[in-house]
């Protein structure tokens, strides 16, 4: 799923304070799972902004709302009236949702309440870790199901580097060495011999480097 | 002697004599005098001089330009290239540029992560990795082809090296990793600084068991300790560095002003012990910002004079 983290309140306030009306708009799927951008968080953030407006003696009408997903047209049906009344939207969606709103409502200012941080999993309650960078050319079949692109700090295709120490990465004791994990997995699978195969150079044209990506399902 | 390049280092190694290399770090300025001085300080005691490439991710005068300065002095530089800062276009371009100045050695490295340096906010590149850079240079040299497959009319004449760290984890992968670098095309290896000689010998045993010492020239990495403080710092704070407790005790046992001399003696003793290890083809003496001590280490270790190569 997509993980995001709320921006500091001050930064949000600086973006929105000049409006007379603001809709604080949750997105109740990915970023709700990480407790940062769901409809519940939209309600809390709206309250904090109202308090901030009172403190700063700024007159601004703040309402909160939300939908299931800000990245698909059909979910916006229920907020058609709200959007037509809004002077500005503070979206708690990931960057995709923010842009979807901006494209859908050409004349409506929209601001991001979150920093979209990564594609990750939930390894424990409230603990999210990056697992994929959407490079467009998955190598997990070669690497025992551990991604070197998102999990090795140097995205080495032939690691580990000389900085791997006690299973941790040289840059932080908080980060597992992806190549230690890969080697351990290959060994557990009885495939350690595969370690010595050198993969072809990675085709980054399928990654961000190749420009914005899209695809269409045939016949739909 | 089956020589692939004009590299003096290749000639020394293939003549069966122990080679000696050293390294110099370029300055954090546009003045070349410092690097030229360092090079001249050690030129009679080494066969080739590595020039580091923005080591520890701190911005410096570029390795390629520093190599050119040494080449113009008649020295044999080893161009260190990290894949952190340049994509495959820039790497291939710089290899041609270096070869155009008659630089005949390259050491292919990943590079320290940028978080250690002066621009931790920088983007990193890592388009290819060090193993693939070895492959790239060999393809350019031996097949006369760019990665794209296009022809190189005058291929680069480069003796190709890589690094090995026998002390990093997981230890069980360190011999296979060397095998992989050899399969990629590495012709010489310069190792991480060796302080835990027992562990290094264990690694070399694994290297010999697979016959890898017959396929690549291994230069053992030597860095003299300047103080017990340095030893403790390397032990505690540098991942992949293995400094045994006994070495710290030995340095702690001498007065502060004599610790540097003791560090030199330890380096000399390490070289002497490693000379007896089958498969060690030479030494890479990295006296970090202490280049003036390289001649003394080389002489006391019995590695002087250096072979005369025409």
C-alpha cells in the first residue's frame, strides 16, 4: 500500500491560511491504514486547524469530509455539492489523490496535507516499512523474494557491499542489510549457487527514468 | 608474459613479483599542487597510485583530473570510479576520457553512501553496480563495444580492478563474491585494510580452495594506525572494519607519542606475515593523509627497491 505521513501543522497552515473556506478531505484507503490521511484523521486535522485559526485570529470556515479513494472518479459522486461549495481543498490523500482532485476540479486550489513517503507493508501495528519502488521490472524472482532496489541503500544488484555488518546496513543500525536477507533466503531455499549468477544490467527505462508510465487494459 | 594493457601494475604482477600500490586523496580545492606533491613523495616506492573518487562522499577534485596530473608527472595512476555519482553514460565517457590520457588502471567501486558525506541530501545514481562496472570496462576493452553494442574505434586500454572486503558480513558470501567479481572480469583486487590477520588468512584459504588466487591478483590492504584513538574509532564506527582487541591493547601499551611509530611497526609486521600467505600478490598501502610514511613502510617490509619496468 501507499504510505504517507502528515506534514507539520505549521507547514499546512502556511499553505491554507489565506482562504475563507477550506474543505479538509480524507482518503479512506491506503493512507487511512497508516493513520495519517483517512476520514477520521481529516476530522482531527480540521479541529486542529480551527484552533489554529482562532489563535491566529483568522476568519476561515473549515469543514471536514472524505471519500473512500481520491484516485477514482466514481467515489467523488457523493461529494459533488461539497466540492462545488468549496473555495479550497486540503487533501489528506497521497500525491496521486491530490493530483486527481487538481485535475478533476480545474479552478479549485488543492493542497497536500501529507508527504507521500513510500510503498510499504504493515510489519506491526503502527509500523510501516518500504518494500517496493515500482521500478517496473521486478527482480524478486532472482533475489529470493527480497527487493534490492527498495531495500539496499545502494540498490546493488550484486551485493552485499563492504559495509554490511551483523545483518545491518552501513548507513544505520535500524536498516537491515537487504543482501544479508537475500543471501539468507537463497540459502534457506537451497539456491545459494544462484548468488554467483550476474544478472543483466537493469533496464531503468521502465522506472521513473523512462518518464511517466501508464498502461491500458485491452478491451475495457 | 600475456599482457592485456600498458599498465605498469599489470607488468609487475604478471612478472611474478609482489606489487605495491598506494593511494592519494585529491584536495577539496582546485589546486593540483597537493596531489602532485603526494604522488612524487611515494613514486619511487610504489608501482601504481590509486586516486580516490570523492571518498566518504565528500566533494573533492575529481579522480580523473587528479589521475591526469599524476600521469603528466610520469606516474602510473589507478582511476578509482564509484557508481554512486554517475550513470552508465557518464561512466563509459569517463573511461574513454581517462584512457585518452594514457591512464591504464581502473578500480571499480560502489562508493560510500552519500549520507556519510558533505551532501547527505544528494540524489544517488547507482544505475549499475561495481560488479557491472567491471563487466562494462572489460567489454569496452576486450570487445571494443559500448554497453549499447556500438563499436569503439579505439578501445580503452585499462587493467581492471575491484575491491574486496573479507571482513564484512555475511562472511560465508565473501569468497563467492570474489568469484563473482572475477567472473565479471576483475583482474586485480585491492582489499579492505587488514587488521584481523587470522580472519584474512581464513578468507584466503577459501580463495585458494576454489583456485581463485590463480585467476586474479590479490593486493592486501594495509593502513597504519596513527594512534589508539584511530584504532578505537575504526573498530567502533566504521562498518566492515575488523580491528581486534589485541591490536588496541598493543597500541594502548605504548606512550602516546610513540603510538604512531608502533602503528607503522604493526603495518610492517602485517606485510611480513602476509608475504608468506599463498595467493597474496602484493600490497595496497593506504596511509590516509600520511603518505610520507609509505616509503618507510615499503622499505622496512623489504619491498624496496621496486622492479624496473620498461
